[in-house]
C-alpha cells in the first residue's frame, strides 16, 4: 500500500496530542496515584458527563467500530444485532448496577470478584470470577491493538526492519502505539484515560456524522446504497418448519451479548468509577446515544459494499491481510479527502487507546485484589497494591501484543469469541447474587460456573471456533442459539439446583458480610 | 399499521404482568412504571415483526430504521423510571 502523507500527519498530530493530554492530565491535579482506588478506579469520582464519555469510550471499542460494519459488509443484516444488544443492555444497567455500585462503594470493593467474596465468603468462587475476567479480557485487548494495526495499514504506514533473530519485523508502528498506551496507563491510570475518552467521543461523533452525510451524497443517496445490497443480505433469512432459523440466532446473540457486556471487567471498572448511583442511572438513558452512532457505523458497512471498495486494486492488499475488517478503512480512504480520512483514522486509533487502557487496568485490579492480596501477600500496603496492579496491567498488555504480533490474528478473534461465552458464566455469581443470595450457595455457583464454562467451550470448539451459534435440538426443533446463552441457562439451572441441595444439607452459617441496606 | 400492532403486543404483555402483580401480595418497591423498562425488550426481541423491507423511509428498509429508532425510544422508556426513583428518594 502506498503511504498517505496528509492522512498520516493529521493522524499522528491528533494521536500524540491526545495521548500527551492523558499523560499530563494527572500532573495538573493533586491525585495520589499510589492508591489503587485512585489509579484503578479514578477515586470513584466521575460525574455524569465524564462517566458518559468514559463508559461510552470503554464499551464501544475501536474493534467494535471496525468489526460491526465488517460483518454487515460480509454477511449483511445479522451484523445489525449489535444495535438491539446495545439498546437492551441499558434497562439492565439501570436496574442492577446501582445496587452493585452501592455495595462496592460502602464496602470498598474494586472488582466484581471482591463483591462475590464479600457476598458468599468464598475465596474459590471469587478466584473463578477473577480468572474468568482476566482470561476473557486479554484477547479483547489484542483486538484493540489489531484495530490500530488495520488503521496503520490503511494509511500505508509500512516500516519494516530486519532484526537479527526474528527477521523482517513489520509492526514498528504498532509497537510505538503500544509504548504510548503503556506509558500513559502506567502513569495516569483511569484519570488519564477519562481525559482521552473525551477526545475519543468528540472524534467519533465528528467522523460518524460526516460519514453519514458525505458518503451517501457521493454514492447517490441512501436508496441507491440499499438497492446495491443483494436481497439475501438485506434481511435475516427465514426459518423452516422444524428450524427456528436466523431470527432466533439474532435474538440469542443480542441477549447473550447484553448479559455479557457489563460483566466484562472493563465495564465494571467504568461503572464503579462513577461518583454516585444517579450517575449510573442517568447514563442508562444517555449512553444509547453511542448506540445511535454504532447503528450509523454499521450502515457504513453497506456503504463500503455499495462503493465497491473490495474490487478496487488499491485496497486489494488490505483485504488480503485483514479480510473484511479492511472495509471501513478502505471506505474512508475512498470517500474522504486525505486530511479527513486522517481524522477518522484518529477516531479509531484513539478509540482503541481508551478500552485497551481500561481493560488492562481492570485486569491489574483483578490480579492484585483477588489473586495477589488473597493468596500471595495478604498484608501488603496500599502502595504495594497499586504498584502490583500497574505492573500486572503492563503484563496483560504485553500478552495481548504477543497475540497480535507473534500469533495469527485469527487466534485473538477466536479467543475473544470464547471470552464472550466465558464472561457470561459469571452472571449468577455477580448479578443474580444481588437478588437471591439466600437461594444461592457458593458450591452451587461454582459448579454452575464450571458446567457453563465446559459446555460453552465445547459448543464453540465443536464449531471449530468459527461461529458461536450452536444448533440445539429440542422437542424435534432445531434452535440455533448463541452458545453463551445456552451455556448460561445450564449454568443457572445447575447453580440453583445444587444450591438448593447444599442449603438443605448444610447448617453452617452464611458468610455474607453485606447487609440489605448496603445495596440501597 | 405496524406501530399499532407493536403497541397491541406490548399491551398484552404488560397486562398479563400487571395481573400477576395484583394476585400476589404486593412486593415492596414494585411500581407499574417499571413496565416501561420491559417495552424495549418486547419491541426488539420478536424479530419476525421487524424483519421486513416495507415501509421504507428515504430508501432505508424498515429493519434498519425501526431498530435505530429504538435507540431514542429506549431512552424515552428509561427517563420516566429515573424521575420516579429520584422523586421517591426525596
């Protein structure tokens, strides 16, 4: 690919200016970053507006902005499931998460696993929840780095050096971006990320609004765009008499994904950093504005299809390396003037910094609180706690970088697919525990989690990790269901049945350190 | 036409929920206003209802504009519940 100097210059200026802002932000304030509550949760200080930018920048990741339109571009209507999913997640956020925030605030919990340990007094269950979170998050960080890689390729940034042992090394730009990410995360924590998320929000909205106005004008209007899409891609297929068909896959994908979204450690970290319950509730009706942007971005996949970027020789190499994920960069290069393509690429590049940082911070928090402090150094000082979290967040980023640079990118995508299935299995321990603690027993929750993990992994593996829609045969019907959801159903059944038996047999007192009034 | 159909379906669900609530002894903290939070699920989880091209707006098929419209309607459903809870706290 040929280099695009104008786009590249605009991108670099925006990227380094924003990262620098994040780095210097905490130097202007008097924040004690040797405290985990400050570095890893922003001192639980973010008001409605900052929380809106932070949560929006956190859960609408750069990879989402690349992969959702790519799915529309390649498969059509099914890719639009991201829209109902990110609408329906907010009633859940509104109802359940203020309770979780309250108890975390009162008891000083930093992670979801902290809450699980407090609620059930079980170190093992807390470890299961923490480990699931870390393992599910690392490939997700890798995908953010991949989003950057795609953007760099779009700008024709090819720097290859010949290293003595490794040979030709292509990922110098990614390595630079990684160092920027690592430095500002390490030094500024969630405070710095909050500043960067404001820049991300502004850039995303500017790029999206320009795209949905400018590109349709170039392509002759929305009717021309949709007319260019072959009809099997335009709607979901219909089921047959004994197969419930793509409609049920669509619904199950939406429901499974919405249940998983706020269980991801980076979402929990974002929610816990809010300054009050009302901030979370207000964001439950303010954040759908990001879903609106996502819906428009999804349609960009159809615009790329209508523009015919796949057949253009100048983008052939990009599609060859990144597959349909190259559709959006190709569309931007094709439809925008170079300087604005640079702005749009910066929206993705900076868009990757925010979730990647919060994911790494939340992995650091989980490791420190639920593994290091629990099993290795119970009496460590707050300063040690904070330092360990910083080092661990760096380690998770290095692991993610390893995925992208050393392994095939398909591994990261497959692991992320598994990660969604896995994180969903923590729902009974984290969310149902808010409502029915007496009907749940840690042994039941653990076995339910185990059953869900095994069943979900097995279903995904039997599909060769290419899809997560596993056809379940029930009463003569075939139900193509998202594996995360069917595994979760099994998990919940096992959890309640085993808990019922365990509660009936055991006379040991409950180990719940929380009180009903902690949740209000 | 389609809107009416949707409204009827929603009404059906909320009514049956309401009945259940009346038969049981009143649970503390439940108020019918929370049924607003159920509406988006009714509107978006029954896919065959909106898996269609017509009616189009500016050439955009129903499937796409209907779901996109719900980003705003979802917000509109949450706001009354928010104000109810804020009022209750005072």
